[in-house]
C-alpha cells in the first residue's frame, strides 16, 4: 500500500495526465496503463481515508450518545439533589432545627437575601419598569425602594452545606 499522502498521489496523477497528454510519441496503451495505475493509487488511498473517517464518524455518534446519556443522568441527579434539599429544609423548618452537624459536614438553615416576587405586573408602577426588548419589572429597583403595589419583598430559605 502506498504511504504517500493523498494530496501527493493526486498531484502525481495530475502531473502524469498533463505530461502524457502532451506527448504524441507514446502508444495509447502505455498512456492508459500509466494513468490507470496512478488512478488506482488515488482510489486505494481514497478508500483508506473514507474508512478512517467512517470510523471517526462512528466514534462521534457513540460520543454524542454517551454525552446524552451522561447529560440525562446529570439532570436526574440534579433534580434528585434539589428534591432532597427541599425535603430536608422543609422538615428542619417544621421541627425548628437550624443546624445539623457531624464530622463530615454541617447543614444549616440560612435566610436568603431579600428578592422581589411580582404577583401582578399590571399593578407595578411604571417607574419600576425598565425597557428592554420587552417591558419587564425592575425587581432591583423595587427591592431598593422597599416594595410597591403589585410586588412584595420576600425572603426564602436555603440549605448551607459545608
């Protein structure tokens, strides 16, 4: 098998084609045999390249499938973590427990910083609106102002695990 790169073999084919087409002193069978031999090298090398990229394509497909499986597993694990955190927070609050400690970690109920919960955007005054591509409530301004009609400052809780 020829170990030359395909572009070299193709260049040799083009050079041979040009050389042989400019010579009238060679028998047509010799021209045809020479071109067939070089063309055969191009075809063989082309088959090898095609087999190589088909193998790579198969690897890419397998990688994409693995990525999807891993992403699905990650999303499932993230969802389970959120449910378990919510479950623990809810039950710690129900029992008035602010922290649980052990040698490996400490779980504590912490107050989130205040945030704005807009329950009726139509009641929020225009000065609390900012314009983007679409009009939306400026929660930072409402939070800084201390609230307004149509929105209230709320404080939630989260688990802090160290």
